[in-house]
C-alpha cells in the first residue's frame, strides 16, 4: 500500500488516521518512510472513540488527495468512514488489508464504502494447498462466512511451525523463524503466495482492491 500510494502522482497530500497500538504505530512508521513529504497530518485513533469530526475538520478535505486509515476494520473505522463521508463525499479513502477483510466494513451501506481502496492479500482458492483447501471448506461450513485475514494467517503460522518441528533436525536451525526463510521460499497457503526473508519475517503477495457494490474488485 505504501509503495503504490507513494508512486501514485495523484496523491500529493495525505492525511493519516492511525490506531494507537503496536499495529497502528508500527505500520505508520513503515508508511512514513515511503510517503515522507506527502503526509500533511497524522491523527490518533483511540479504542472506544466514536466521534472523529473535530479531528477531521482540522483539515481542508477539498485540498486533501486521500485519507489513509490504519486500523483493524472495527467499529472505529466504520464510524470514521461515515463521518468523513458526511463532511466530504469525494475524498479518496485508503485502508489496510485488515479493513478489506472486515465483515463490519463489508456490511456497511455501499453508498459509504463504494470507492474505498485497500491493500489485500491475494485470496484465491486456486492457490491453496490441499491442507489449506480443507481448512477453508471446514471454516465456511461451520461459520457460514468467508475466511478472514486473521484466521488465514493464524492457520498458516501453525502449519508452518508444525512443518518446521517435524523436520527440525533436517533444517539444522534452532530458531523457527530463521528456518522458515530456508523452508518457505515459494510457499502457498490460505493467505495465498508467501515467503520469508532472512530474518524470518513473512512477505505476502499483496494487491490493491476497491469496494464496489459491497464486493471487492481487484485494481490492476
């Protein structure tokens, strides 16, 4: 999301709303490195907050190219999006993959969410390995809902650790995260394609999607 936004010449003035926790602040630092001079303001989102109008009105949204929301897709984001749209119906809103996967956001009025852009992992049943396919099927049958990013990531993390533990002696590496970089260079799981870097941090194949009529459409 950061690289695509940074390279998009249409977005020259960006306002960021950031959840005040490790997730929000950590992702903000990464985006700050990419966006730098494009950021015109940073506003904090606190848990339990419902009214963001004073924070929104501090800025002239007519001269703001986009608002980036870094949050998990809870009612915080839902309230923020509603209030942004009440003040300005046209400013572009950009969200994280967690927002794209949020059932709360997907159930909102499409008049509010239409044109919302988010990063997303490339969920594609055709990419799943056999074990992941079985998990996706069981999840849908039990909960009558699509698999979310959190559930997919957690399942893959467990399976990856089991794979490492079963073959621990083979990989000759006591630190599972470091071993992952050797094991999963071309992994395919419920999150789609993935690999691990030399530090053992997961790197997911991501895309940009746009909300349209309650559905997510891939942006080329």
